[in-house]
C-alpha cells in the first residue's frame, strides 16, 4: 500500500515478505491516498524499479490508468522499460480509473462506459507499440480518444509484458478476454467471480484464444491483528473504504472519503473481508479463492502491523494453503 507507507518502508517490507515466502508484489498507481489517515502516495513506477533490485518475484502496477493523467504511450514506455530491466517478472495491470487520482489534471470526468471505452482504446495503442517495437517498426494511431504519431519504443524486453485488465464487471471481463492477457479482480462472493471468469473465458474463445493459459489475479483485502478488536480497529481507521457498499470511482478528494468513513460501522465489513485474529480463519477464506482457480493472490493486510502480519502468515497460513 503505497498510500499507507513511505516508499522506502514499503520496499523494505516487500523484501522482508519475500524472505518469508511471499512471491510477488503489486502496487496501485495512486496520486492521492484514499483517506488522509493513510498519509502517503508515492510514484508507483519509481517504487517498482527499486523493488526489482531488492526482490526477485513478480512486480506489477495493479493497476494504472493510461487514459487521463497518462497517455497510453507513456504507460507503454514505462512498462517496457521495467520489463527490460527485470525480464519475465513484470506484468502491466490496467484499469479504467478513479476520479480520486485522475481529476487532478482538470479534464472532464466521464461516465463509466466512456472510461471503459477509453481504457480499451489505450490497450490497443499499448499492444500496437509493443508488437511494432519488437518488430523494429514504427506505429501510429488515430482513434476516438487518442492520437499517436509515428513512433516506436526504443527500449524493449525480448518479450512484451502481459497486459491484465482490472474489473469486477462481467461486460468488461468479456472484453478483457478478447483484448488482454489476463484478469485482475478483488474479493467477492464466489458465484460472482465464477460468472466473471465465465465471461472472460467467453471473450477469449471468441477471439480464438485459449483462456486456460491466461492469467487470473486476485487482490484480497483483510485485517489480521493479535486480537480481533485490534483487527477491526485497523479496518475502521486505515481501510474504511472496505466497508463502503457503493462505487467510489467518482469521489475526488481523500477528505470527502474521510467524512463518509465516519458512517462506516463494523457490520458494514461483513461478507466483504475477513477481520479476525485467527490465522486459520484467513487461511480458509484464501483457500476458497485458490480452489476457484486464481493463478496469483495478492494479500493486503490493512493495518500498519506489517512485519508481525508477515511473520504470522508465513508461518501459519502460506504453508497450509493447498493447490
């Protein structure tokens, strides 16, 4: 959580986690934290570059938005450079964006359908740049939302990084199956995720691709502490958005969310994340998603008790998960 920790601390924690048996890191491209209490929001590409030097596992910005603050060509260049520096380790996670981060450049903030269309046009540009650059050619683009004059990426890895789309919606999941290399989603009822997988697989097959070889990635928020009372306090203070049962993509300020957070109650987290002092309760919850077929599951403990959490989960949770 780059919104929660100074980048040097986040990098040290990631290295510590890898030493304890975790195998990869994802970090969102935020310009602001969700709530002021979190207190940080460092530049994800700088941090991922440093993480590449300190760790050996997967590194992915899950997710960045190549449609408002960034032109798709800039995201393509950042991703290609990271993949060239750390071959086989980097994947590019893309989402349609949140006003919290994207409104800062003063553009019109459109309805969700347009944001999603912009995202898929951005993916088209990034893919064109990756494929043309690997072939040693220039490419260009003129579409509904973006223009790209003839150019190429001069620094490329031997293999372009896979592009994963972040979504919890079935329509977007199907388009992701057609146009991307994988899917990122967040914890939700198993039947909802099953339907998401089905639509993603349908899209892949319609595009003549085999969905069994495409990545499915989960981000799972949780709160563990030595007591359940402390775990709940961490959730309410550090991650109140986990108890907000409404879309947050149109909210522009951490201070707006801070006011909404005052309305969040412990019961609002029920069914949305595990808040418990018992490591086995967390293990059982994670195992349900492993059984569902996710390739990678990224765990976000919402409190600041990171080293303690890493120690407990590396000892009592990770070794007991079954493929």
